[in-house]
């Protein structure tokens, strides 16, 4: 009886299959400190208990992307250990804050399958959920990955492509209980720009850049317990290079966006996301944003802003695709998300 886990291949998935992922993880101030050291995050709500309390919360929650990374890492051994690429995201919702001391676990349901024309790989869609120690769903999202087939000669499954929303309705965004921005302190947050200062179609060059270091990427990927072979094993690619975990690029771009969007405090919705081109150690990541929409919420002083966040490794800002609609080679990430901001 084989004791080791070689990971699932495309043939091992079926529509409606539910996968309960190991291993639960209790998170706390250690994860916060490491997250802020690696990226380094500066949004005030996640940096200061006093600031969070002035905004109606009991304490500062852990960064929303900490929850994303922990849940994502749980799914890797069962979903993407044999993946060739993580292709995209949709319908992401942050439903409850993560507090120090919470224990997170994850489960996924297979909602789509499509064999690729080469017969070597297929695309698997899963809806993953992160749950806390009270069995409350704190985060959910859909992602799809390209997974290798064990046997290229095996029959293709029936194609099922899920019908996913292009954009989350602002009414479906969940504002944390008690959040109140009526006493919001612009000076402590770092910038004066509130929701009314942004207009749809506005673009923001976040100016700064960060060169991706091999050691920091490896530390981050281990921190999130992401075991995907493409990030650790240099023999997985002919050139011997290791792919940078896409979530590492997401967090780096989100941190860079502080310069110009310091008051976009909490990510509460993920409409869409694509890792457009691979990132490798030595690449210098830069970022720009486009304002796509704004919306009101029922929470006092709290509005929502929809942003396109683009991470690049060079190239002119505000350039994204060529005339055929293909991402330009310098574009690493195209992320469409909702964030909460004071009005």
C-alpha cells in the first residue's frame, strides 16, 4: 500500500466531488508579523488595534490576504500539486474577519471539468471555502487550474464549464459587523483620499517597485504551506527555474497599491483574477490600479470601491493587452476586486 501522496491528476476529479483538506491551522500575531515583513503591508486597520477599535472593531484582524493564503495553501496538495498553471479566480467573498487565535481549515467542491485539446492536460474548477473553529465560512472563492493527466490515452470526461458571475453585486459584499468609519483618521491612515475623491476610469501609478528575492519567496510559500512542486523543485522546468507563487505577487501588488490607495482598507470581494505571465526571482514588480466602480454600503461611513490591480515586471504603466486581446508579456497579474473605504 503506497503511503505517500503523489497528488491528484485530471482523471481523479468528478463533478460534485467534495474534498476536505488537511491540516487545520491556528493563526495569530506571528502570521501578521511575517506577512508585514515579507511584503510589507501598511494598511492601518491591519496594523493597529487602536485604529481598528476607533473603526468599531474589537481589535485589529489579520490581513484579508493572510486568510486567502492560508486557505489556498490547504487546497494545494489536493487540487494543484500536479498543476501546470493556476489560471484564474472568480466569485471570491470575505465573509468574516480572521482574528488572532482562529483556526482555519478548508474544503473544496469540483464544479467544472474540461479536457484540453492536446489530451495531456485538463482544466479543473473548484469552489474552495475556508472555515473557522466554529464551522463558519470566513472566505470562499472559485479558482481553476490546468492539471496534468496521468494517462493521456484515458477518456475525456463530459465537459462542464461553470457559469460564473463577472462581477459581484455590491449588495452581496459583507461588511464586518460593527465596522464604522465615521471617526476615521486620515492622518493615521496615511492619505486624505476618500471614496468621493476617486472617479470611475481614473488610473493610479503606484510608483514604487520591489525586486522579488528567491529566499523571501521560498519563505512566504512555506509560510502558507503551499506545496506545489513548481515553486520548490527546480527539475520541474527545463530551464531549472522555480515559479513564484502567484499569491506572493498578489500580496506584493496589494502592498504597493498603498501609495495612492491607503484608505482602501479591506478586501471584501474578488471579481476576477488572472496570472497573466510567470514571475521569477529577480523580476521587479510594479503596480498600477484603475477605478472600475464605487458603491454605497449600509455601514456608517463605509463605502466600496471596485479596483483593477495590475502587477507588471516593467513596461509602461496602464498598458495591459495587445490588439488581439492577449496580455502583454510584462503583465504578471490582472486582479479585479472590491475594497471598503471611508466615504
